């Protein structure tokens, strides 16, 4: 809806504030007639609130004039957190992140659903029932399907509604990207512009024991040299290592790549031959005894091997561009406390502290949206 209101809409907006001051209607009306009148007025007020840029009571946002209800938001939040999870306290940064993680996809979903009618995309009741039947078959029957949904707090009618929304989303997706086929030139250009994505550096699987002094490190080394078995590494790490993250894993750091560890450790890890127990290595954390148990050389994924994944990335990119462009053209209004941009905004720095400007982060790689 455009920002400039017509004289009629302006009168309607001002009338919202005057409603309570109006005198009651004819007291001879029946209660049934009054209830119908109240319901009609409430419906009219909800429409007027949207038209005036507000969000009706009981809703968390409007997307192109279509409300997202608090009940729908709560349902998605429960699904995301799990039935037994406790929501962080309102007003905290953790709470803002949780709400944002629900609101952003909900708004995006409504943008797609709103676009369905413009694209003349529909889903029939029979399609919904067919999808429900397939879901029931995978769950072991209709009763088990509805029981699983009930555990998640979803009733039968809600489940059918969610299925319809998903089918509509899939249909819109196919309408937008269904006939799109990247050219060979586009595929190659993507590969060349994402070279680092297809280069895997050398990696080494390393285990270590971290102690405080060089003397302790030499004693641990002697113990491991005498019996360099996995069991003895596990015993040494559990008994002596200061590294809490690895002491219960036989000292294993898993696979590491160059530059991932502090410089002295990195140098030793990438110069040691396989299955050789090192001399004590000193770092800012203490003294390490380490061993390289496996090595994978650096490699480059060829264009031929990457071609299928590149096609998927370009299709996903096309969908994301359409989604972003479409969402920018839709008026989105949030109820207080539900705007993701506000919920995830960093707190303003103290005026007494200087802040070094940061450059804009790089654009993320395209990822599948469905």
C-alpha cells in the first residue's frame, strides 16, 4: 500500500481513535444483533489498522497486508526450540536471536505465499491429501502421523494447512526457477570466481598431550615411546593433558589445516613424519608432545567434478535473487518486539569509547533455499 493516504482512508484512520467515544446504539437491539455488530466492527478495525500501517492485536506482523498471527509464530517457535526447551527471558540478546530466527523465515514464507496468487499458482485439496498420504506411509500409518504431529503441538487441520503452504512454496519455486538452465559459460565463470571453494589444503590428523613444563613433556614422551599404542595415548592424555577438549579423546585434535593452530605447534605438525612422536614443542599454552597419525595432501576439485554442485548453486542463487527482489517490493510491518533487524542489532557503543569502522562482510556463497 502506498504511503500517501486518500482523504477517505485518512478519515477512516482518525475514526479508530474516536470509536470508543461514540454513544451506544439502540438499546432495544437483541444481544445476538449486538454480538454480530461487535464482530463486524472488530473485523473492520483490524483491516483499518493494517491500512494505517499498524499490526492488528494478536498478530506479530503483516506482510503485504496479510497478517502473521501470534499463534502461528508460537507454533514455529515451539517446533524450532523443541517441546521441552525454555525460551530465554524477553529483552535479552538470546531472546532476540531466537525470535529473529523464527520471524525471518516466517516473513519470507508469507512473501512467497502472497506471490503465489500473482503467479497463478494453486494447490488443490487432492494434492494436499496425496501429500498427507505419502507422509502417513513414511510414518507407518495415518494414526502415527497424527500422533507425531500432536506431540509437536500440531492438530490435524494445522498439519493440512502446513502441507498446503509447503506445496505452494514448492510450486512457486518451480515457477521461478523450473525452466532455468545455467549456460556452460555461466558454470565456468562461477567455478573460476570461486576457486578457493574448490581448493582443499593439506590436512593432518594429530593427537597431543599438553603439560606445564618441559620436564613433564619429556616424561610423557618416554612413556609413549615405550608403548605408542592407542590405549597408552588415551591413558597419558587422560592423566596428564591440560587440554580439556582432547584429554578424554586420547589427545585427538582431529584433522587440522595449515595456520589453524599456533605457530610452533603448526610448524611441528606439518613437518613431522607420520607416526613419529615429537620432541617437546613449546607454545603459549605449555609444552606439547604430538604425533601425526594421518595425512591428506592438498587437492583441487576439477570443474567436471564440481559442475553438478555449481548448477545447484546457480539455481539457488536465482531463487534467492527473486526472493530478495520480491520481498523488497512488499510492505512489511512488525508488532513491537518482533522486528528481526531491531532484535539482532548490536547495542550502541558508549559515547566515551571509540569504535573502529568495519568493512562490509563479503556476500555469502549461494545456498539452497528449499
